[in-house]
C-alpha cells in the first residue's frame, strides 16, 4: 500500500523545492501512484483551504513565501541608493516582503513604478527578505482608470466615472479580478492601445458599491492620484520618533499658550498667547506669541518621511476623511500641541502698537506645554458672555487679552485694505452612515478671524526674517489680476449698475469699494463671485512677487507644517538661518527649491480639485431624490454649450444644456459673457435670477442637469425654430472693444 505523506512533510518538500511544486512533482517525490493520487489531491486541497498553500496554475507554494519567479514593482531607492521592489501578488499573512534588487551592468535603469519579471532568492536580513534579479521588463506605469464594472459573458467593461468621458474599456474574462457587476473598480491598461476597437484593461482593485456614501471621497482620491497609503518605511520612521526634550531649546512651558481649532480638529499645530507690552514707550501695545509645532525636528531632509511629505505636498480634506501629509504618529501625536503635554515648537513673539502695527519680532526654537485646547464656538460663546466651565477661568488672563490684540490688528487691517470678499462657505454635514443630512452655511465668528489675523502676522514675520537673513525660502505669491480679467469684471460691474474705474494702478481698496457698493443688493453674491474669478491663483515660488489679495509686500507660509510642505521648508530655513541645529535646509533643498515650489503648487491644485469634485458628488447624491423639484438660483457662468446656475439652497452648480433653452439658435458672446436668442432677442447673462427644474442628478460623476423655467421672474420665451437665425440689430458686448485696451505694465520688485 502506497504511503501518503503528512501535511507537514508536503510543506517541507515544497519549501525545499520551490521549482518542483506541481502535483506530479510532489507525487513523484513521495512515490505516489494510481488511486493514491486522489488522497494527495485531497491533502493539497485541505492545505490550500487552510491558507498553508496557494495555487498558481498547476503548482503549489507556501502561502507565506514567494515563488522563485514573480512580477515585481520597483518602489524606489532608499537613502543609501539601494533599489527595492515589492511583489505584485502577495497572499501571505505576514508583512509584504521587501526585495533588494541586484542589478547587472547590462540591466536598464529602473525607476519607481517600473514593473519587471524577476528571479527571487530568499535572503532574510533586517532590511529585506529576498534579493531579486531582473529577467525582463514588462511595462512602465500603465494608464489607470476608475470606473464602474459591467459584467458580460466575455468578461466585462469599465465605464469611466470622469465627467465628459464616454470611452469604455474592455476586460477579458481572466482579468476581472473577481469584480462583480456594478462595482466601482480601478483598472489599468492591458497591452498597447490599438487603432481599432475599444482599449483593453484589467481590474487591479475592487472599491465596492459606487453609490455607497463612503465611496464618494474614495473616488476622488483614486481619480486624482492622491497617495492615501503610507509606505511601510515611512510609517516605520514615524513610529520610531521620540518626543523632543529641552536640550538646545528655549523653555516656553510657563507661557499659557492655548490652541483654538474647529471642534472636530484631529491635530493642533498652532497655539497663541497675548500679554500687554510692559514697555512704557508702547502704551496700549501688546506682545503676541504664536507657537507652531516643530515638524522639522521629526521630518528631516532626505528621510523617507521627507520624500513622502514632499510627494504629497499637503493634506487633503474631505467631508468624511482626511488624507494627511504625515502619518498619524506625527500629525496626531508628536507634532500636535495637545493640552498639558510638552511639545517641541518654533515660536515667534511679535510686538504691536495700539493701532495694530508690528514694531518688531523674534523667533525661538522652544519647548511648550499648551494650557488648554479650545474650539472656536466655545471661545466665541465666552466672549459673548456665556463662558463654559473650561473657558471661564481663562477669561481674564488669556481670552480677554487675545481679543484686545485682535481689535488692534483689525485697525491695521482697515488701513492695509486686504481684499474683503464675502462668500459664505457651505458645509456638508454627514450622518453616521455617511449620507448627506444637510448642507449648512459655515458661520464666520470673530474667533475665526482672530486666529487668522495672528497667523497672517506670524507668516509676515517669517518672510521678513528670512529676507533679512538672505535665506532661501518659498514665498506665497499672489499676483494682481490680468487686464483681461479686470475688463471682464468691469463688464459684470457695469451690468449691475456699479463702476470699477480704469486708468489707475489697481489696489485691493478699489475692489473693496466695488464690493461695498454691491453689499445689501441682489447683486451682492454675483459681484463677489466675479471678483473672486478675476483673481489669479496663488502659488509658491522662491522669489518674492508679493501677495496682492492680502495687500502685503512679502508673505510666506509658516503656521501649518503638519499639513503643508511649504511651511516645513520655511521652518527649515528658520532653523538654518538661526543656527538652531543640523535639521535645517539641506543643499538638496536649496538646489531644488524651484522644483519643490512647482511640485507643491501642483499638489495643492490637485487637492482643491479633488475636494471640489467630492463636494459636487455629495451634493448630487443629496439632490438625487428631488428630481422634478423647482429650485431657485443665479446664473454663475456662460459657455457655448450651456449655462451654469448656482442653486440658492445648497450652493450646488447645475448646468442648463443650450439645446434645452428653446427652439431658436443662441449666439454666444465671450466678451460680455452672454447668450442671445436669434429670434426672441432674449439675453442670458451672469447674475440673473432663475427658477429651474432639476432634471438629472448623477452622484457618481457629480453632475446636475437643470431646465430653465423663469429668467428674472419672467417666463422664458421659446423661439419658433432651431435655425441659425440672425440676432436682433443690437451690439453684443459693445462696452468692450479690443482696440481701446491699453497694455498695463506691472513692475515687479524682487527682494
């Protein structure tokens, strides 16, 4: 009778002979023939069900080991320049193996994201578990698609979720990855794109029900390529960090600094304290302390944490989650200024006079202990005469001086005249299941403004200090509007019965006068939106071009290094310029400052787009059960293909396709931002009040389609035809003539 080996004997054989793990190889090794093969098959099946083996085609292998040949993805070099890879398939229960690549001189250069077929050898060390040699390259960074999987008899198709994308991708039967019909999936291009037929893809990740509330932000994360998983080596560095001590730092623990944040804040990266200036020459003046978490102590140049933080650029905030720039061990613990806990910080003491003008300032690298962690609402309630038990004992020595200094800073702000836009921010409120329960306006409290003014002052102090010390840094740059955008704003102002003068060097005071003229009128929101759209987008740059919106000559971000990489660079510059340690700006930081500025400006825009797309999807989901409802709003945009409407109740943007406006042809005038009916002469322009009917709401894409019912409280006329009729005899955009424009030269003073 043939002896059947035990399970342990089978596992030992496979471990010692990984290249001879087919069932026939195992049978031959143990002399199993005939009917005994049935018993062997049963044992192998039981080992597979127990998770002890995993089957690859016709062979078996230890589930907690790698096969001798595998597809690998290069994860990049470490600080010493050694190249590492990870297996694309890993079914083991332990940590994913780390593979050290041993390259020959004849091998091509490999970079992060490259995929290769590699031969593996077990080589357990502290740094890696295997060494790998390249057999051949199998592709580099194939295109990724996020969409809904639709199964069919041959496999299926992926329908991308991006707005305006109708291109589908086919998925072969063996490339579905187990995806079910209707699931949200991430797929990648499979093979070269052909000229004929649909492109091919394979499923690489299943993301669940696309209509599930929690999928909304996940869609944006994947669609925009926001890194939401920290590599093991990054987490390991963060976990190994220890609290900083007093060595080499100024002891600030006796200063009762407090943090004031949203009630649901996960991290606290800034604290403040105010005391009256004892100098008799500065009667009525104050000393404002602002302390910021010393992230530079933990995230040092060239470290894994540094590389990952630079790649992310900033944290990204969604209604249901945050994708942080730093692992939670830092962002939520060591770099968070928790109440009653000693924390490393960079602090600045700023002296202001009674009119809020900064007299001088000084930076310190210190150790602090927060006296209290407060939220905006409870601080405002206390100032309004309703302090709770926590805030009441702090009123005389902490809260009252804070507001006194704030009142002085508001005097200086009135003189400086930064841009005073009034655009209420809407807040999406989710219930416990992750569904939108309401859309509210965020209340703007003096407590919010107080912290903002303190942070602006600290950012100015950082920029001025580094300029004086001739240190490299990243400025926050906001340039003045272009002549073309100003002309468009004047057009909107004129249509609203307001005036924005020409022929003068534009200042924020001129725009504030326009905004003040619209305040309290029906055009209030329109003028604010139009003014915002006329602004250029702020960005980071190593040279100083000033900050137009804040009416400041020099500005740098210093106050949020937990969530912005730009602030970390400024912190390092302060460390270097003051000689506080060897964790300041590195030669690499300085050499690549321009590249870093572009990188983090791009990631900032990426986050803004992802956050906006997520808001659109949540609002579409919120309105999806109100199809057919009549809603009011205001026209916020005009395009050749239709009209955009900002709805009053939710702030959502709906689109009226031009084909639904009537049976006539509409002429589009880009200069005046209007559409004019060729038969009725109806003019549709920015700011007009409308009533619309909700026709479509697509939560997956965030799109809202509405039908126009009334325009400025009048029923919409319908033209008799859809022919290309001539417009009525009136001038379109006559107030704007290209020939009358004079080029305005903007002189930049570089400091």
